[in-house]
């Protein structure tokens, strides 16, 4: 199959798949939620995160860990102050 004739078929297949499934943003949000709520000590990449790109998964996992530790502010951003308070308690 030539590339010229394959492109319309690939584009149609891509559009069909995109309309049937979740958006990437929804997949990322679900993955993050699973990581935040999973039991302590559970490791490995959850099934909900299987479609998340590896680079994105690392960032999401780190963000979820910071939230679980209580190191985020009311807007979900990392708070160095909260991290230092937590370290002082230990």
C-alpha cells in the first residue's frame, strides 16, 4: 500500500478510535486519581495508567506522591513550606 493511499485510511481509523475512547487528558486524570487513592505500599504502574506516556507517567506519579504526603497547597501545587513542616515533625 502506498503512503498516499494509506493516509486517508489511517486518518479515518484515528478519528474513529478517538471518538470511541477517552481523551488523553481524561486518561491522565484517571491515572492520577488512582495513584493518589491507591493503598500505601502498592507499587507498579496501575492498569488505569497503561495508556499514559512514560514521560508523563513519571511526572504524574511524582505529583500524586507529593499530594499523598501533604506537600501540596490548596491549588494542588507543590508547597516547599508544607514539605519542610513535614520534615520537621519527623
